[in-house]
C-alpha cells in the first residue's frame, strides 16, 4: 500500500527535512511540496492525496484555517515550532503533532499511525451497509437509507430516510472515516449524504426535512461536491 502525500511549509529548510524523511519511508509517495496553503489548495482541487504534512504558522493563510476550508480533507500530520497550537490541531482531527526540529524516529511513529488507519479502512471496505450497537442491540444501517449524521461528543445520532433515528457510541470522525465519498462533512457536527440534499439556502442545507448548518468556510467545496457541476444557470 502506498500513501500519497504532500508537504506544506513556508520554511525551505523545514520543508526539505520532511521531504527527506518521506523519501526514506517505503510506503510514502511524495506528490508535491508547497510553500503556502494557497498553492496547496490549488493543487488539491485536481490531485486528491491521502496525507498532508502541514505547517501551522504560515503567512496569508495558516495551516489551521486552511484545513478548515477543505470539506473532506486528507489525513493530516501537523508540523510546527509552537506547542500552543496542539489542542486546536487535535480538535481538527490531526493524526499527530510534530514539534520542530523533528527527529526521524518521531516522524516514523507518526506516519505509522497513518498507515495503521489506512490498513483498517482497507480491511473494513466500503460495503452498502455497516453495523452499530444501539441500546445493547446490534443494528444494520444501509448507506442508501442514511440522510445525515449529527455528532454529539462521543456519540452520533444517525437520521434515516424513514425518519427513524439511531444513537450509538462512536465519534463523528470515526464515522466519517468509515463512510464513502458521497457523504460530506459540512460542519463540525454534521455529515450529510450528498444525494439527500433537497435545498440550499445561504449556509443552510435541507436534508430529509431537517435544516442542517453549513460552515461558511466550507461552503465552496461543499457545494462543488453536492452539485457536481450540475448547477444550471443563465
């Protein structure tokens, strides 16, 4: 298994150091290196990747704001010289947080975490259903019946097309990693099925009769994924 990755860092020496480490790891495939988040964003529009090594403190757009602007970001390992960003980076579901200067053994530990995550996903596969435990009972959930999922700290609430709801002990991030690409993270607390979106008004999506908030910074990428070039206008 190869993991396609990019490096984003405005410091040339730091960027070169990460690139050098990547080239020493057989399962990593470097697809590009960028000195700004803006350059990387343009690249990602046409070249999906599995993993980003992302510096946080960069001019114009910092790494945290850049990550928030991506509707379905790849996995992220943060690289920074500042400890104070650690809490916020984990809130954004970073796989790991590497403090500069980065030792190779610490780098290796971080990328092995990513490898393990992809290995689990490959074993799980993308079937037409999954199972969750609800009140001690294991229930099958069909992907075609899913409208949206709401995160509630350690739990998620699953809303289905028949208006039924399931609450299960799993994080929204775990659910996001399990679902196929037509399920989109539109807000910190919501994932929606793209084909179940009925209306869009401002930063609100109507899905299964409910109004779901859309994070303003994700609006452009979310709408692109929902409409898929099928928006007709004069």
